C-alpha cells in the first residue's frame, strides 16, 4: 500500500463522483501490485492515505468486491483477492475464447468506417506505449479498449454482457503487474492481425485471429503465473 507521505505516487480524486475516482485509484493500485494480492485493505488506513472520508472508500470497496478483485471476510474486513490458480486461468481463457472469437466474427460483419478508424487509432496508441517504459497502466487500458470496441461492434447485447462479466476477471488475473505484463511484447502484433482480418471483411479469418490471440495470451499468462508462484510470498514486487 502507498505510504501516507509518498506524495509523488498518491493520485488525488478528480471532480467526478468521489466514489468513482476512489474506485479507479484502488483498481489501478491492485492491478499494478501497489496493493499486493491477499493483503488487507483497511478502510481507515485507505481513508488517510487518499485524504477522503471512509464513505467513498466503503463504496469503492463494495464495487471492487463485485468484480472479484477484493474479498470481504466476516469480522476481518476487506482483503485483496489472491492470485488465480493455474486451473482458474485456464478456465478464464477458455471462456474468453468462447465469447470473444464469435464477437470478432460478428464485429467484422458489422464493421463501419468509424469502428475501423477507432481500432486503427487504438493500435497506434498501443504501438507508442509499447516503446515507453513505465507506461504499463496506460498500455493495459488501451488493450482493454481494443477488446471493448470489438465486443460492442458485435451488436449483440447478450454476447456483450457475457464479455463484460469476464472483463473484471481479466483484470483480476493481472492482479500483479508481473502477470500479463509479458503481453506488452506480443499483443500489438496480434491485435494488428485481428484488425487486418476485420478490415479484409473475412469474418472467419477474424474469428481465427481472435482465437489465436487469446490462445497466445493464455500461454503467456500461464508462464507469468508460474514465475510469480516461484517467488516467496511478500517478495512479488521484486519481479518489477
């Protein structure tokens, strides 16, 4: 957790809903490993660190609990969720392939000029971030946006809800920056292949490109998870 006097790293809430701002701050801290998996999240301590009352902290933690990133234990309060097991990672990636590959096929069939322009812009931003050290948080958000754009363009509200239900768990598997961070060196090229397939108008090729991408993410995630498993508890930050 960020020390109270580390002002360089504390991000203050914006003018938007205070609970929303606190949610985003805590979400980033969880995924970046600033709050370690399995560690306690004391409301009073977080309130002091972020300079806000306990109320928005409670609201943000309740929202994070719904995503699975945070767990609440009776009489003990909130705690960051533990890392996924290997089996859970495999199950998550299987579910992503089942939902996202058909979504890519439908997005290709429903492609419009603004949609393709948005994908191209996203890929350009990812390429810039790929080359900049210390920008993993922004890179991660751009990666999420790429998949969000495709899921939305499928134009199927049921499929989109299924995708969004998985999105929080995808964030959870990145609970340490070390898990999923190796994607930075590969995802841009794989996203480019998905975009190329969608631009070509070949729905089946789009399905295959998304399937291959998620299969590659799965392999990298398993390798990253095994690396984290080899590190003694409490020393995960040494991987960064």
